[in-house]
C-alpha cells in the first residue's frame, strides 16, 4: 500500500482495478435492469436517463450488460493468469534448479510453444472445444505460461549459487524446501509484475475471441460480444460499439499501469537511476 | 524444433471432438454410418493417431500439405496441375503474400516510428514530449485493435467515405492503369496496416525509450559529450546504435504476435490473408488447412528468429568476431 502511493502510475492503475473489481462484485445491485431481459418495445434506444448506455438490438439494457460483462473479463484474466503462473513457475523452478538435461528439455519445449503464433493456437483449440468461458480461461492459461517459465528459470539460475542457498543446502535442506522456502520467495517480485501484465493481455485476448464469436456465448454478456453486436448495428447505434471498447481499454490500461508501475518501484536498478 | 511444432499442432487437431465427416454428413441426413466410415477411410481418419501423424509427416517433408477437406478440395500449400493441365492455386499460396505484405509494411512503420518516438521520449525525459508520448504509448498498448478498427472503419469509411472499408481492391480494379492500381491498393491498406502495427508500435517505442535512458547513463556517453561532440552525434551516433541491438531480437520475437493478430484484422476488413483463411478453416474443421497454416506460421517465426540472429551478428562486431563480453 505504502509503495503504491509513491508512484502515480501504479496508483492510478490500482484505483482503476479496484473500481472494476467493485463493479464486478456488485453488478446485480448496481444494474438497473436484468441484463438478459428482452424488451422489443425499446430496441436500439440511444443513451438516455433511463438507459445510460442505450439498448441493443434486442432491447436489452447495455449498461446492465456492461456491468455483468466486467465479471467475465475479471474472471478470465485472473483464472487464466493463475493457470499460466502456476505452470510457468513450476516448470521454470525445475529447469532453473536442476539444470542439465531437464533444463534443456523444458526450455526446448518453451521455444517450440513460443514459435507457434499464439492466437492461432488458441483459436484452433477453442474452435474445436465448445466455446465457453471455462474453456477460454484454460486455453489462454495453457498458451501463455512460457514467459513466466523463462523468467523464473533465469531468476533461479542467478540465485542458485548464492551463499545463503548453499548454506541452506549444506545444512541439509531438501530440494523442495530450498525451492519453496528460499528460492521462490526471492523471485516473487518479477513473477508478480509479469502476472499483472499478463492479466492485461488475457483480457484483450478474451474480448478478441468473444468478438469473433468464439468466446463467451449469448445470452451471457461479455464486453467482446457486446462489441460483436455493435458491429452489426454500427451505422445506427454507435453506443453499442463505443462503451464496451472503452471499458476494455480502461481495464487493460489499469493492469498495464499497475504492472509497469510495480516494475519501476520494485526494480532496484531503476531506483539508482532516479538518484 | 520443427518436429515439436508439427507434433503439437497435429495432436491438438486430433484431440478435438468431432471431425470433418460429422460436419459433412450433418447436412445430409441420408449419410449412413457406412458412408461415414468410407469417408474416414478416404482421409485416413480411421487409422490410429500415430500412423496418421507418420503419414502426415512423410508428406510434409515433401512439402505436400494435402488438399483441403472442404468441397472445392484446393491444395493447401502450392498450386498443382491435374491431368488436363488445369492449374489449381494453393490456398496458402494465395493468402500468404497478402498477410506478409501487410505485416512487412507494418514492421517497417513500427521500426521507423517507434525509434523516433522512443528517442524523442528519452531525450526529453520527464518533460512534456515524454509525458505525451508515454500516455499515447500506454493507450496504444491497451486499446483493443478490433475496436479501433471498427471505429475507424465507421468514421473514415461510412460517415465520410474517405477510405474503402473492406477487401484489397475496388470494383473494376483490373481495368485501372498501373498507377491507379497501386493507389487503390494503398488506400485499401491504410486502415489494416495502421491497426495491425499499433500494438507493436507501443511496445517497441517504450522499449527504445527505456533502452536509450539506460545507455545515456553510461560512461562512454559522458566521454562523447566531454569530447565536445554535438548532442545529435551523441544521441544518434553513439546512444541509438547501442539501443538498437537488442531491438533486433525483440522484433524477431514479435513475429508470431503479428501473424496471430492478423486473424482479427483480416476478418474485420474482409481481407483474404492467412488469418482469415485460418479462421474459416478452423470453423469448418478443415484439418489439412489448419495444420498447414500452423506449420507454415511457425516456420515463418523460426525464419524470422534466424534473420534476427543473423542481423544481430551483422550489427554487433563483438558477436561477429566471437568475443563474449
């Protein structure tokens, strides 16, 4: 908390994220209408007092749908990145700790995954599974752990021969203890930064997939699939396209600001620069 | 490495439930279980996975990616001649140049603009040009490309009709003169290229800025300044050259992202490049096309990385002479 206030970037990012979190949690109480209620008497109404963001082609209230949509992007971001971080940290830790041929096998695998265009891979898998929010989260998670692996491995390699690690080893600490009690806590900072930035790109990926119709399925609303509707009606209803895009923009911006801000704050190299 | 890629793309395809026979016969209620079996046998789908992979790999080595499962049965990679001498063009053969063109133009723009923005930003650290550029960069990072594409399309194409909004050529393209043809293509390319290069522009200019800030701190810069060199020479002659080195690698690494990003861009602008081809193939469960594009895309990436490595060696005398540190 105290760290955050020192950096305006990180602070504004943090505020945005807390706001989105708040909206996502309290969506049922904040939204004036049922997000899936179809009202054929009020189709494509422009924004007004009764419908802040207008209505869509089925007469549903866009504002309420947006509020519920925030839950999707939040959930996808956090779960996908959670999966990626767990896999990435695990593989990176093993590679960096044991080195040798285990390391080369894991890193070759990482290189291979990295050279397949990620969005193609995600698209291929998603299209063959039934598109659903859970599948999206899992697939995004399974295709974005490589960065974390590289990072954790590099971190472990540089920490592995420090004196305190050698001392712990000499005292008979098990491999598991060395990794979990000594090495991991000391590599936590870059992992956190990468994860926060990862959430940003996961949110973008989800909205892209939903936009293509391969993501969250109707009637459930996500910012991406509201935009798909917006594309259909772009000539008559600008509000359907404008608001979800803005929401994605602001949320992603929030995670990026927080991530970059944290990186600046926690990186000792940058501290020296400022002096 | 290549084998790994082919393995991954092959098995993902085949782990998926449902196959082409399901979608082909879904439209035909008369299709019996027997005729489905025949179809499967025709496409070798009845053999065990390992055998299928082996067969596929054997053909890949000969650069034969097979024919599309879709009804027109076009070859996936390259043109073939049938007995009567009719040439059928390959699907990737048609699509690849389009995507490559958009992305190469995009890369050049990214390179030039982001170096400029990054340098301006670094030289004016914490003054208004830096602040302004940083804000733009952060927004560029966060903006969903397809949303921007949609808005731009609406604004420039529909409301003002300044720019064409879809495809690569206007109607009557064949009848235009040479220059008019180029101009027409150029107009069609503005929006897709802009949208596809925005994300890369943001990340690379941020990278140039941070790299420049690092380098400008170093002692040889102080030395250069002390020698009385002009600020321009110090910045562009000494600092920038040292910042550009790692940039080569970054650009190499960004290639898969660019190719992957083409899916959304090409679907919105209705451009029949690799991305759209892939998207359509995925929806139709057209295994040969999907696997062909995954493989070709990955090969392109490896090729890009190779070029990046060579470029690195070419640009850095320390590597060229095999000196480490």
